[in-house]
C-alpha cells in the first residue's frame, strides 16, 4: 500500500529497484510475511511483488497474502476472474493467506449474497489458498455476527494502534477482545496509523526518549501491537530502506512492553489525540472513483500538519497544498456524492472535513 515511488503524484510509479533492496534486507533479517491487495498502487502492487519477491526467491521461503475486493464483486464470475488475475499478477500458484477485504456492513451483505466465504473456502480446498479469513473495518457488533456466521475463518485482520485502542468509532479493543473470545489469531493493520504515529508531537517524542533515548516513535507503536497476546503478525506499510531497517532492528529480538512503557503509551495517546484534527490514515480507499479526483488524504495530511505545528508552518503547508492541487481537484470542488465516506475505513465525515480544508487553504 505504501511502497516507494519514483513520482510522489503517481501511485503506480513504484521504485522497483529500491523495493528489491527493501525485500532483500527484510528477508535477510528473517522476516517472510508480505501483504498486497488488488487495488493497492492502482493495481500495480501485486506485479511489483512478483518482480521484487516472487521471481527472486524460492516460493517456500516467503509468505504471501492477498485479498478479495468486496466492492468490485457482483457475482461468482467476478470473484473467479479477479482471483485468477491476482495469481497471475503475483506470479504464484497459491496464496498463503487470502482475505475477504475490508468487510463492513454493506460489503458483508454483498459477500453473503455471492457466497464469498464459500468461494475462498473452495479455493482453499483446491490448494490455491492455504489459510482463509477476512479484514475488518466496522463495529464490534458486526464482527461478532461475522465470526458467528463464518467460524471457518482462521484469522482476522484488524486495525489496531494505541491511538485507536479506545476509539468509540474504530472499537479496536472491543474487536480484539471478540477475536480472543472466538479463538481467532489477529493480524494487525495500521499499527502506525498511516505514519501518524511515526511523527509524533515534540512532547510525546520527549516522553519516549526519556524512556528509550534511541527508539523511534514507530517502534513504540509496533511493539504496542505486537505485545498483545492474540496478535500473530503486525503489518507495517514500509516506504523506504530506513523504515525497513528500523522496524526489523527492534523486531528481530522482540521484547513486549513493560508496565512503564504501557504507561508512557497511555500518556502519548492522550497528547496525540488532542493534536490530530482529522484521523486519516492515508489508505486512499476514498479516492478510488472520486468524480472530482480530489487528493483527499494529501489535503487532510497538510491540514493536520498546520493544526499540529501552528502558523509557523503555514508557508510550507501552502506549498504542499499547491503541489497536490496541480494534478487534483480542489477541496472546494467536492460535489458531496458521498462515495468517499462509504469507502472510508475510519468512518470520517470527509465532505465536512474537505470544507474545513477549503476554508483554510482556499481563501
């Protein structure tokens, strides 16, 4: 989802040579789990995985995960076509893990109608999938319904991070506890919340450095998730060699958080929650199909930076805003169609937030 790019304005322009180096470092340090999906990088993530990983390493030496995009499914023919295309794009004969992607109420209704869980179970029986499950973006009540309806699911992928743990919208803690209740191992996504927990306010950075002078802010976020008993894998959308080197350095010999570290995390969450205006993770699900081609995550990130660091950053923020505006629709050009809000895993009021951004930067 967040691979290195040759052109920051073109998500398809993956820097393949840098990605190969990242894969090599990751593998050399004993890590093997790779996660991709049909829509990532405008459909180019899967082919990038083929070139950087599959063609260069023995199939048994790595673990590959892919996902069934619920929002593109009308019937079983769509599932069959997309699944076969994914195998071809990735250059593999099977997936180690395959998920029903980003389930929420409307998508679950679609998947139930087309028997999506039955489809992935049949592919598992055919030997084209080793393990099946689903990734989830809704409330605990729907999660419990799915777990009751589909006990065949072996794993659940959840958004968990220390900022969302007690969020009434994300309900990370409640969803995690349901997985524990049902005995389902958890794969964590968004542990660093789209990078927001890698660039924390100065007060939080000072807090962390007091406890661990040399530890990165991202390490706190990832170790927090990895310290949860039911968590099997923590996914990090690494975008360059520095991030790979950092993440693997402290996870090679992982140590769970101790009580003093948990206390520091609690304080950090309180501070950060006061400084983040729009809780966007930059997943870009909202931009797919936007009729006005508005760079929603980029505008929100710029707005958050201005709110967090104040007027002294207004010139820099205006530069970032103008750069994003060159190739995309302006926030004020939003027509309020709502497709973005229907796709947002964070359930953000995107339309209203775009009005805030427009009022701030388009005066």
